[in-house]
């Protein structure tokens, strides 16, 4: 299953967001794979500071459970100062509807 979503950076945080992801913790990478995530890509619209995420997941139920892992919560806390978040520090994330896909 393919998932698309959008999030939002705070102004001036583009380089810091990229830096943190270039140093993604090994245990975070492991968790993403353990919960069925593959081909994870995040794009930035520089004009609006909107992030567009694309990920392929094996099973949506399993992927949903990844949000409650200790390492994921730690990552959310780490990223909360540079992007829009909910009260629990999870990123404000809006799922996007897939309209077209070509293999």
C-alpha cells in the first residue's frame, strides 16, 4: 500500500530538517522497516514549507502501531521544535488521497 501525506515546517527550519534526517538514528530506520515501511521519501515545497511524504507499507494496521513505539515518540520529541505538531508532539500530518499511480 502507498501512503502520501503532508506536514509543515516552521520558517527557517529547512536545513535543520534535512540535517536531522541525513543523520536518522539507526534504531529509527530499523523500526520503520520492522513495521513494514519501505521506499520512504519526503519532499519539500520551498515556497510553502510543506513537506510531502511518500511511503510504501506492507500492512496499514502494522504501520499504525509504529506510532506507539518508544523510538518513534523520541523522534517526535526531537523534531517538535522545527515543525507543526500536535499536543503529543506527533507531527500535524494530513493524509493525501491517491488519484493516480503508474508502475
